[in-house]
């Protein structure tokens, strides 16, 4: 099995020095251990931000005020509303694109969301967020694996694979009327250490639509502390249905990506 390094480094220096930088100066020593494994993000000060309300039970934010074109490829759609996962929420806060509040309309600050991610909340961990941040900053379109962008995309895929509406497909479409149940179950069932792909990743594309996203360009699996064994890689590949798989490893803030090709060794006489 041959290893190919696909890309690396979430802490490379950026050529863009036009934006002001904000640093977390009041974090405790314990918090610094969580948040200094990679370079601190640049926060972009915007006159107009989107606004989201964090739902602790769902582990997601409901977007209540939209601004900008980023929502074409960010967040999932249910019953006409957009919901962002914890990694999407934190990334948007880091780049100054989202103001987050709680149920009492109190502002939620970056340090609070950092604590949630570092604590492994809502199916995410710090390494998974670093992988998401790195790819997102490069322009890739990223979604949680196994979570439909919208119910329209679910309906579209059902029409392509079946001529008859089965009881299971009807149940999936009807999930739109059971919003809290559907989203909470989707994200509540996610476990950080499951041996399955973590993200669906699409190349930057201005024509991307949540209602018809198509197949991702590759699936991403975050390796927890070490590269997976051959048996684990083969188990992951069986879940990919022919879509390329890339393995991500985050070590001390450095994000590396690997792909594996099968190599047939010559038979010795």
C-alpha cells in the first residue's frame, strides 16, 4: 500500500496581512493548551454580520439573520431554516461573519465555543475543527458525512435510485415536519471515534447547490492520533462507494492529508 501526502499545514504564514488581528489575552493556562496548538485565527471586522442562536440540546446554531453569499454552501436546510454545526458556527465566528446568542439573547463569545469544541461537544473535537478550518479557509465546501444538505437533495436522490416510494423513503421526507427530532438525532448519534468518514468535501464551485450537491470530490476521515491500519483503511473505503478517501492527521497544529493507493508487488520466482 503506497502512501501519498496530499497536503499539509494549517499554520502556514498567510500572505494576506490587510486585516486586523485579535488575540485572546485573558485565557487561562489550561485554555491556552487547547487553543495554541495552531496559529490564532485572523478575525475580520465586518459592518454587517449574520446572527445565529445557539441550541445547546441540538448542538447547532439556528441562523436567524442572514448576510452574505456564504450560506449557499454553509449549513443544512430544514423547513426553510438554516442550521450550522458547531465547527461551522465556530469558523464563522472566527472570521467575524456570525454573531452568536443564546436563548436569552445573550452574546456567546469565542472562548465559550472553543471550550465546547475542546471538550468534544456536538460530535466535534479540536483536531476535527482544525481540519475543517484548514479546508474551509482554502475555499472547499464541507459538510458532515451522512447528513443531507437539504431534504430536497434527499428527495432527488430517492427518485434516482427507486421508481416506487417505499415506507423508508416516505419517513425520510416526512422528517421535515419533525425538525427538532430529525436534526437532534442526526447530530446526537454522531460519535467522534466512530470508524467512518467525517466530512464530505467538494471543490470550490460557485454553481454548488444544496438541493442538488452531487457526489463529493472526496471523503475525509480524521485519524485519531495515528494513521489507521490497513484493515481500518479497507473498512473505510468500503463505505465510500467509489468516492476517493483521504485521511487527515492533526499533530501539534499541523494538518496533514494522506491518500493510499493499492500496489501489487511482483511475485518472486
